[in-house]
């Protein structure tokens, strides 16, 4: 008789679930940031990939210059998030990373 072993709750799934906020947004999912290129940002890339959406949200809110914000958006799990939505995700109680003192 052959036995099949399954794990009811593998560690990876637990870690992944811990990055979801109460609204179901997955801060642990990979994310892509698309930016408009302006004269002030000719040397900045138009695209950047992040391992986690939390890192992408932090980058947009804390590091992205204001000149690049108009038209910038995140793509997370085939869902597009504009700048105001990204700011809301950053301010959400479920945001898993420490916030900058200046942005709180």
C-alpha cells in the first residue's frame, strides 16, 4: 500500500498568507512598476520589477521623485494600481514594512 504524504500548511504558504492585508491585497506577490519618462528623469528606467509588492509600494511612496509619479502604476497579480491607490496601500494597517517617519 502506497502512502501519499501531504502537508496541510507548508511553511511557504503560511509566510505568503501573512503578507495579505484584511482586504486581501497580497504584499508578498511580485510587482512591476511602470513609469512615464519625463525630461527630469531621462536616466531613470521606465520599468522596475520587485520581488514583493510591499517593496514596490515603499519605493513609490518613499523614493520615487514627484516628477515621475504622474502616470506611474504598479501591476500586481494582473491588477493595476495608480499612485493614489499605492499611497492607500502604504497607509494601510496591513502594510508589512516599517514606514518612513517623513511619510507617516
